[in-house]
C-alpha cells in the first residue's frame, strides 16, 4: 500500500497559505483602522463597561454566557465580537455543532436545553427591542427557567454584549484582533 504524502503536504501547504493570507489581511485591516480607541480615549468609561460585564456574568454558566454573546453578536452583525466569543466558547469546550447552529437555534432546538432556548429568545427580544419590545411570553419563559438573580444577570449580560457590539462597530474593531491579550 502506498500513501500519497504529496497530496497531504499539498493540503497542509494550502491551509498554511490560507492562514498566512488571513493573518496578513487582518494586519492590513487593523493598520488601516482610523477610529478612536475607546479604552485609551475614555479609560474610565471603558473600565466601567468591563466591570459591568464582569458583574453580569458572575454566577452564570460559562457556556450560556458565550451562547448569549454569540447570538447577540450575530444579530448586531458584529464580526469582531462574534470571532472573539466563538473562540472563547471553543476554549471552554463548547460543541462545534452548537456554535454553528446558534444563529438558527429555533430550527435546531434539540441542540439546546430549554433554559438555553429561553435565554436565546430573551437575547433576541432585548437585542431587537426596537422591533416590538420584549414580549411578555418571551420574558415569562425566561423567568420560568431562571430565578430572579439569574434572570437579572442574564439581562445584564445581554445589555453588556449589546454595548460591546456597539463599541466594536462604532470604533471599527477588526475581526481577528482580540485586544484582551
């Protein structure tokens, strides 16, 4: 039996070239960014958002935190935050199928617990609040799965990711550049 090492090497070279091209494109996009850096221009404001975010996620399941942040980032078209939070979810051991399907979770409910579904529905309602408010049914479903303290933290987390999405979009953050490191 013979193996085709040339084909394997070729595939490896292609992946290496793609990653090199992506890294180069990210560096070029970041270098071209001309908008302000909120952390440098308004450090007290930035630290307040960081503190709000940390307080919001306290006591919540890390997988749920990432699902909420990913879904809001989808809805807000925030590639910077979507890239960051899908990577965070992977590092925390999140399942690839769940990550790929969170944008269409209603069609793939069997991948998510009822509690996660309630949180995702609430995330959508709060994120898209201008489209009709937060329906009583969506709120009641979330309240049925979370105690008052947890629900308050879920709501706060939804508010913080929406704030982060708006910061990233308004300041032109580039997907692939995680400034937390």
